[in-house]
C-alpha cells in the first residue's frame, strides 16, 4: 500500500465520449478501465476528473462557422484546437464509463464548464489563470504526490501532470493505464514535455 496519507490517484476523463463509439474516441480507451479499477484499490484517496462542457462550448467546431473538428482558431487565451461536440453536460457521453468501479472516490472535479474557456488540465483551465480548486484541495489534505491515469495521455493527462508539477506536487503518470490520441506527433511531444518537467513516467507493475 502506498503512503495513503500523502498520495492520491487522479483518474482523468474516463468518460463514454472518449471511449470507442463515443464522439471523440481515444483508441483502446476502454481497455484501461479494468487496470484503473485494480490500481485504485491501492489508494485510499481517489479523485476523478470529468470533462463537463455546456452546449455550444468554445472548443466545439460547430460553434465556429466554416471550421471542422481538429482545425485551430485563436481565442482570447491563445490557440485552440477545435473538437467534435463531446462530454456535454447531462448527456450519456459525459457520463463516466459504466465499468469504472471507484466506489471510494472522494471528489469529482468537473472541468471545461466555462462556455468560453477550454480545460484540458484537472488543475488549471486553458486561460492559465482559472483554477479548478484541485491543487488547494490536495494541499489542504496534506497530499504531496499524485499518480495519474486516464484519457487522453497526450492532452488531458499531460496537462494535468505538467500543472501538478508546477503546483509543487510529485507527479507520476502510469503509462499503461492511459491511452493517447496521438494526433500530428502529439504523443511524442507530450512524453518529452512531461519528462522535461520532472514528471515520472512509470508502468503499473511498479505499483504492485
């Protein structure tokens, strides 16, 4: 058992729309669910991050006439990749995967709720100024180490890991409990960015 008083597992965006068959599927995204369930039993403190967009969110291509999913636009906070509509509040696609079994999870952080700002990270929204409150929650509970699993490795997991490090946490990403979109070299870039920031990249066998 890990040091339960100082360590948490952060399960990122394991939602129906990111699973094959969803609106923004991550290849093999469903295959990590049994492993996440097993890993979570080693943690007494489990937190879930959940994409939770309002209708017409600024990151949706459908909000930008003439644009297609995976195009880019400039928003007030910088460049924004446009996505298919996904994880819309209250829809089946936004729900957690039905086989995700984390009864002892203590907190769900919902992100991307502001209609004008995207949020990949579970810690900080894309304007890089609006916090989700997760960092404060962890620090108030005396947690200094965060292990991360989920979807997608090269977007929401990566940004969460980078922001965890920037906030002063020890950050571990369990690679075999994640899957990536790998769009235009995004996976290799993500791996390099995490390593440069001091994120530890490990396999689940290192936790058993």
